[in-house]
């Protein structure tokens, strides 16, 4: 699923309002297809569309097929291929090829299943939508396809018939300490697909002028992270250097099972942090989740480079490379 793609919600809204609706999903790509597997386009019976399956290259053809599918009440598996000679003209670089599954809501994709999917997404519950393109069997699956879910990788299973669409909650980043590094890290994280929030009870740091347009909480850190919520799609980065501020958020993060915890400070500072967490009753396994000193060792020399190192380490942990 593309980050912050609201196609399921849009499809449900249109269908619920009485508009015949179909959902088109990229299920397979070859070459340099412009949209990743899992990208979606919503098509209304009056020709309205939202989303994208190819960045505009084949949307017109998908809409025509979708309107026919809505009329006939059947699913369609479409394939679009482009030779290298005319690839540039239609925007599919290097002879890219895509397959697109079109599913009318109601007749093919049950309304209740779509509603359950939307509710799971709203509750930040990871869920996989599974469809067998040969039999037409459809299901929402939880606590399966662990590798796909961790990698955000929709696609066909080895049988070539079972397509799995990954619906993970958007990634979140909670930064404790509205310092210089945070000023670089927050916009970088947003580009990488995170929904960032800042926590700092110190008014001089937590100002809108320093972080225009960002979510800033000035509560005490443990209260702030409780308000924001912590889960397996959340990263927590501690940047204040002050145990009075960092530790309450750190303890909350250790208890919640977030996927990444990073803490600024030297090796000596981190050793003291580890001692405090042991004293607070945390196990060695829990404490080992803390990345401190924070970030990959890339020789970072200024706040922006430290931010790059942090984001790189977050990505490595998320994707199982660290």
C-alpha cells in the first residue's frame, strides 16, 4: 500500500452514497512501472476517479474497463505492456508492464469486507487483503504474512494466484526534544513517509516558529506519548540529553513495543541510561532495543548529517537490516 493512500476509504464513501464504484489495484509490475504494487485507483460509475495506478499512463483504459466491470458485476484482471520504442510516449519507461485488478464494490468486493478493512485502517490495525484471482475467494487476514507486512510489500504468493495487499498503518515518528537535530530530522522523516510529532515541555524549544506547521506537544513526555499513542509502526527518538525528559518517554516506548527507539548521547551517557532502565525493572532484552548512541555510524559531523544517520538506522531496523 502506498503511504497515506486513502483509496479504500474513498471507495467506501462513494459506494455508501449510492455511487456504483470499483477499486483498481496494481497487482504486478515488470520493468520500470511508474507505480508500485498495491497502488490503487477508485473509479465511480459517473467516471470520476481518485488515486493512480500508473501516474496517468493507462488510467483512461482502466476507467473504461472499470465502468464495464461495474455494469456487468465482474472482476477484471488487466495487463498493460509497452515496448521500448513507444514507452516514453505513454510514460512507462524502459518497457514497463503492469497488471491491474478491477473489483466492483458490492458485487465482487463485499461491502462489509471493505468496511471492515476501513475500520482496521482507522484503528491502526495492520491487515492483509487476500484475493485468489482464479477462485475469487477474498478474505481479510491478520497476524499472517509477517515478512510482507514488515517490508510493506504487496504482491502475489508463490502459487501465482493469491494476491496479498498489505494495509499497514502509516509510520509515525515521535521526537522528544525540539532541538537542532529535530529541525533536520522531522522534514526528512516526512519525506520518507512518516507522520512526525514533537514533544518538548520547554517553550523556548517547542515553538511554531522553529517548527512551522508541525505537531508539537508541550506536555511532560510520558503524558505526551500517551496522548499520541505508541504501537509497532511508531519510532521514538530521544534528543534532549536530559534524563528527566528522555526517561519518561523511553520507559513508555519500552513498554509499548515500538519498532525503533533511538537515544542521543555518548557511549558513556548510554551506559548510564542502561543502568537507569535496569534499576527501573526493564530486562536486558528490552533495554537492547535502545539504539544509543543514536544513528548509523556514518561519521556525521553536524545536525543534518546526524538526522540522516538516524533516519537511515530507523529504515534499517524497520526493514530487518539492523
